[in-house]
């Protein structure tokens, strides 16, 4: 099998490389593509050095079976025809095609069958915050239909890419040194702060990030589920956290919800408050599962359950989910 990575030098592209190094998926040939600035760089892969090719229009993807693409929505739209023309399946990490009716939006633990209905040979990877939430929600949905969800996200700096990580680290250094912190990637200083603003605001005063969670959850779960989100950028380097309130059709006990989480693929249950055991981004960074804890009854609703989940948004929230789709195919 020939696999291509588009956007190989970016944070998710590098994570594609790291994951493919360790997964058991068979790769006969790996090709790397990037911008003119990235072209010529060399990256090691399974004992070889692979040179990044410049992404150009034409027949460069002839012979490619699967293309893992993470180069931004504009690049995905521009090059989709070139990537899929000769039969390659494009697994796209951007927002370009997520809500297109003829493009499946897939989380393998939740809706694997959707991956096999891709008439355009494009499969979309959901937004990182949506992925970790629906992995958890699917466990509850198997017990009782979920009517509505309220969620507050606590999203790390790396969700804004390598520049976001650099800016947070730079701001901490500058503050310690007594200088004015640089503000470029984020709307405000992120160090020692929280910013309740991710992506642009829409007409209803929700951000695009928040609306993604509403729309993508319904599409992935094939459900009329209602989702109301508040997305917050926090001064954490890596891994996103979410506080989730769920209302189901029938009343569920904490024990049956806890058991459902413990038996679900892709979830690690970490729920022992007495021993101070609960998920945290510090320990989830660089790992694959969605960690779930702080499970309890909602005090305002007999049919309500609250929980807390954490996942590495570069791995399960992006690169790993895409590779799992490839493995599924």
C-alpha cells in the first residue's frame, strides 16, 4: 500500500508520521507532500529518510492508495480533485468537507460503517473537540437515547498549531523576565488567562468552533441530539478537556454509565475521586485514549449525567482518528 501525507511538516503531519511508525498498518511506500517552503526537508520513517515533495497540481498522486491530509481547508478544497483523481482515498483533517452530504464524517468507535459510503473518495475527520466527546457520548447512547448535551471545553494552545504552543511558552518567558508578552496567534494574552473565544463568531453569537460541535455531533451520531457548547482556550500546552452534561430519555444510574464507559473501545475510565484519580491534560498528552471521569448525577435533572473527559487533540483528536479510518478501510 502506498500512503501519502499532505502537510507533512505541520503538527498533525508530524503526528501522522509518529503514529504510522508504531501502528501495525502495512505501508509499502510513504510519500510526503508540503508547501514550497517545506519541500526538500527529510524525515525518518522505518529506517529510511523520505524527502518532502512540493504539492502541485497534476498527477503526483497516481499510485497512491490513501492520502492523509492536514494542510488547511483551502488546500484541501484546491487539491481534492488531484488527490482522488486516480483512485486514492482522501482522509481530510480540515473543515472543508465535513458537512457535505456526500462526504462521510467518521469516528471509527462511533460510526465505522459510514466510511464505506464515500462516493467522492473523500472521508472527513471531525473537529478535535467533537471526536473526543462523541466517543464518550456513544457509550451513553447505547444505554438510552441522548436528548441534549451542554458542554464547556478547555482547549490547549496546541489546538492552534505549533505557533500556539510557541506563543504560550514565549509569553510565560516574557512575563517572568518582566517584559510585555507578545500577542499574535490569540486574541489576548493566554498565559495566566482564559479566552472564551475559539474561531470566529457567527450570527447567533456562538463561535464556529461551538457550532461545529452542534452540527458534527448530529451527523456522526445520526441523531436529533441537541448540543450547546462554550469553547474556551486555556493556558495548557497539549490535550483538550471537556465538562459534559447529558440528558437521556430514561434515567440512568451512575454505575451503569460507569460500566458502559469501561466496556467501550477507545475509552479509559479514570474515576476514583476518593483517591484523587480523574483525567487531566498533563497526563493525557501524547496518549491515544479518551479518558473519562468525574461521573455523577446531574443535581438539576433526574435524567441527567455529568462527566469530564480529556484527550490529546493532536492524536485522537486529529492524526490518530484519521489513521484509524485508514486501518478500518
